[in-house]
């Protein structure tokens, strides 16, 4: 499942995000959602979240609900 819809995401979900610094390479970072930072219902590049370890990026793939 991709991370373009805010309704599919909640704190505690395991996701792959792309960090701002990794946008050129496409390197993904796996983690657990702590906060949802995007206010709109959808975003074409992925909903922006903060992981439990403090990293911020846009969701590319949702692993579990």
C-alpha cells in the first residue's frame, strides 16, 4: 500500500519513508510512525510523518496496520 492517503496511516504503523536527503538516491528508511505531519487528506509524493526515532520523511510504502 502506498502512503498517499492520510486515512491509511496512524501512529504505530510500520512504514518505509524517503528522507529529504535521500530523495535523489531513492534510499528508503523503515520505521514506526510517531506523528503525522501532513494536514491534507492526500499528497501526491506521500504523507509526511515523523518516526519514533525522530526522522522525518514521506511515506512510500505501508507495511502493517
